[in-house]
C-alpha cells in the first residue's frame, strides 16, 4: 500500500504571532497562530507544524499556551519545535496537545536527547529538525545550522541525519536555509541526499513558490511537503497543492478529514 504524501503548513511563531521572512530574516507579521491553524485544518492540512523561531535565540521555552489553544480547536496532528531542550519540555508540550516534537539545536549540543525522547515517548514523537545551508567545506556540500539558521555548525547534514536516526529520530524535517522564503523551489539535491541515508519519513521544507514546485520534491524522495508563506499570503490553498500532486499521480489524502 502506497502511503499518502502529506501537505503541511508551517507556522513560524514569534511573540505569539505567525511571522515570515526570507532565510529567517526580515520577519513580518502573518497573523494569529490559532486562527491560521484552524483555517489550514479546514482546507485539509494533513498536519500543522509550529516552529517558535526565536525561542532558542532568546533562551526560553516554547509557547505552551499557543499550543494548548490550538489543540482545543484544531483536530489534525500538531508538530511543535523551537526551544526544546529536555524530556521535560517534550512532556509539557505533549500534555499541552502536541503530537510530535521537533528538536534541532539541543540535539546537536547533546545528541543523547534524541534517544531519551524516543525511549520515553516513542520514536514517532521525535522529529529531527535540520536547518541546512549549502557549504562546500563539508563532504556532502550541506551543513547543519542552529539558532534559527544563524549559526553554521560545520557539521555535515547528511552524516548528522544518519546518526540522528540511529539515536532515535523518527522523522526528519529538512529545511533549506538557502531556499527558505525565496519561492524559488525546494532544494531537490538536498532532499535526494537526505533520502539516500534515511530510513524514516522526510519532510521537505523551504522554497515553495508555485504549484509546480511540490511534485519535484516528492520525486526527490520527500514523504511530506511543508510550506509557509504561500499559504499565509493566499497564493494557493492546501487543496490546490493536493490537486496538483494528485494530477501528477502522487497519492494524497482527501481534504476535510480529521486524523487526531
């Protein structure tokens, strides 16, 4: 049985508001996160991802109240990341209504965190978020960044993805910093490189600007496609993305069906 390709809107949140910029810079207000999540659920989102884009930089925890209010109104799976540093943070988010938890900077600082999350809550809860920058100095040509794309770790993204899966990551959210917010298309080469070493689902992120961009990401190996600004600005709907994928022969879920 062929699994359906998921379409996931991403809500980058700062100070309780949805924001969007280019390569994580020049952030502008894009609305209320709970209202946005409810709108995308009604459009047929398979999941919704919240990323607190300033939590790690500001040294604080993730927005529990926003997650709680969203979970009370939106009945599709929620993935939440940003500022997650411990199993305790994961527990608090799950109790607030999150279904999966994204970790990035804290996992790089202490890789065993991935194992701790997977052992306590199951690998399906543990999503490794990779913010990746093209860098010819590392073997694969892709390096991992932290702190919202501000710090290049010099760690090879492909090697780190493979190691993280062995440690317990159950899914990879692969965001291209180079493509993020540019609307020039997903970094297909990056997706292919991660797919080649991944035994878990891969979510492609960064660069969606037209309906023509989604199919190449799936062909490159993405199990799900994530986008932000094109949905926030009403360039097209989730339903239109699913229609474009289906027309190309990609299996997608019907819209309007709750899965929580």
